[in-house]
C-alpha cells in the first residue's frame, strides 16, 4: 500500500505505516514550478514511486495551468522520454 499526497511545494509518498518514502519537490520562480528534487527511499526503488510522485505534481500543475522547469535529473529525463509532457509544460 502506498499513499501519494500533494502537499506544500510537492508530492510525498507514504508507506502503510505512514512513513515518508519518497518526494518530488518544487519551488516557484517567475510563475513557474521548478522541479528540483525527486528522491525515493532505496528500499522502495523499482516500484514506480518516482513516476507516481511526478504524475501527482504534474496533475496539480495542469489544474493551475503552471509551466514546469525540470531541474532535477529524474524530471529532465522523464521530459526527454515523453515529448508530449515537454510540449505541455515547458
């Protein structure tokens, strides 16, 4: 069981014990969200958590019509792999 929650300045993942096991953070600059940090607990890697965290942040950015600056390597790589995301958010 995994819970993804959108919180102030990003999304966080919690395991079934309520322990934070991942996050995707951003800060605002010039009206855009700069995604600068995505990390998942090493024991939870390979379960698609980083992708779910990014999806959660992008969903909120989409609702607010905010553009994204992919500063962290994970987000930059995701945008490179998916040109539609790049087109929508950059």
